[in-house]
């Protein structure tokens, strides 16, 4: 039996999440069973549990969690990744997982990716959901060496990776963050500016040249309004969160289009390799036992930590 965390109904995590035992079947063709060593948590997990992204009573009790890292415990017929056949004992990252808040996961081979040896399970588990979103936004905005890029939400999980991916292209990066996180943003190579009233003036004052592209991870009207005032071409304002502003010409990416899916799939091995080599830096804010998932998600929603919360089975 596996220990899993599920939502028995939709609501606040501390009220509806429960620890339960589930049976994990043998892997079928193209499937593997993973002994989970670490689980990534994300704001989308909170929204899913709350029902903010939709409610389907038929899915209750609802599995939670989209990314894990672990060791292959069993392999079904013909299970393989792009690197070759999968074997028992392989260290892997699973994204997107279906019900990742568990100590034992049945996963399809399409979601299984080899974990580089230089990357620990905790950092691997918290990398890909934020990483592919950042890569999608940066690449869709066509960021390059000649650009001055404004990144909204520069100290969040997606923003931190977006800064580094944009800097990797040679672009100049300006990033919004609270004053408490300005040193962290600056250490990543970005020019920090505070969000809030006067944002547009502060960006213009900080920018060494006119802003030519925007990556928005915040989704606020303040962020989008400032971006539209800075750029004549809204097609270079790319957001992962401002779904209500597409009518203003803002490009919203969420992994649903063929182009977005292709960018995200291509980014996965690059993100893992860069994280393993140290070229891409991510931060773990705190770890929790898997059985304390309700506490972790409650704190995640309340505190908006700079780094990732990781669950340990």
C-alpha cells in the first residue's frame, strides 16, 4: 500500500486534505512505478484543492501534485524515455505527475525524465513545473541579447528561473520584487525594482535603455498596465497568469497550444542539465513530511515564500 494525500472535497487545504492508503497496481505497457523521494509543491496545487481551477465532484477524492523525483521500483513492458529503456533503480523526475503527493507513484513513460546525477531529489522535484513555464514565456517573447526585459514577479519560483534564462541569452533584465528580495534578484543578474504605486516611473528610471520585452509571472493589472505603457508591441508582453488581458494583445501561455507544448518539452532536459551543473540556481525554502502536506499548502498560500516547499515521503 502507498501513502498518499488527497482532497476529500474542494476547500482550504487544512480542512480538506487527508492522508490515506492506496493500492498501486503493477505497471502496464509504457508505465513505471516510482519510489518517490521528494515532491514539489506549487500555487496551482492550492488552487486545485480549493476548486479555483474547476470543480468536478466525480474526481473526489482528488489526487494532488504534479512533480516528483524518485527511483524506479518497477518497469512495465517497453517503458522508455528518449534516452533509452527505463530500468529498475534509475533516478528519475516525473512531470507532469498525476497525484504526486504520494510515496509510490504509477507514471506513464511520457512523464518520466532521467534525473542527472549532480542534482539532488529535493531540487529536482521542485524544478520543472516552474521551469517549463519560465522557458515558455522567455522563448515566446523571443528574448535575445539586444533586449531589455522586464520580468514581473522576479523573486517567485517562475520569476527566478525566468531571470536566469533571459540572462543566459545575454539580455539586460529588470525584475520586480519586494524590497526584501532585491538583493536576491540582483544576485541573479537583474536590476531590481519595487512593485506597487509608481512602478512605471521606477522601471523607466532603472532601465538603461527602453524596455523591449516583458515576461509577466504576476498576472496583476498593475503589471500588465505598466507593460502596455512601456511597449508599443503588446505581442512581446508574455504572461503565464494574466488570462483576462489577452484582449489587450498580451500573449498568454499555459502549455495548451502546440507551440507552447513543444517549447516546454524541449526545455525539460535543458533545465535538468543546467540545474545539475549549477548554471541554473533554485532555492528550497522549507521541507515538510508528506503527511504534513496540508500545513505546507496553507503556509504556501499565506506566505508566498521565495523558494520552493518540498514534501518528503
